[in-house]
C-alpha cells in the first residue's frame, strides 16, 4: 500500500519536481494561464513542453470534422 505525506495543492507545487510539471501559456488576449503537464517523463531529448498545444474547446473542430463525413 503506497504511503506518504498528505499535502495541499500549495504544498505540492512548492516541491521542485512538481514545479517542473507546471506549464504556462499566454493567450491571444495577453492573459497567462497555468496548467499541469500530465506527462511527467521526457518523451525524447527534443521534446519541448512549451510547444505543446492546448486541448480543444468543446465543439471547436466540429464543423471541420463533420464536413468530412
């Protein structure tokens, strides 16, 4: 059974290993948002988390997908 210290979110992101998982993006309107990378390992040496795209919004690609059906 795994065991460890129970932490709150603030405490978690004070840990160096967790800080490496935080991704910041600047939106078109200039607002900066933060998220957590769910991939906690390096895929390759050339992999750059800063080039990752955000997930699509609900129905964002709906027209494009449906026109091909």
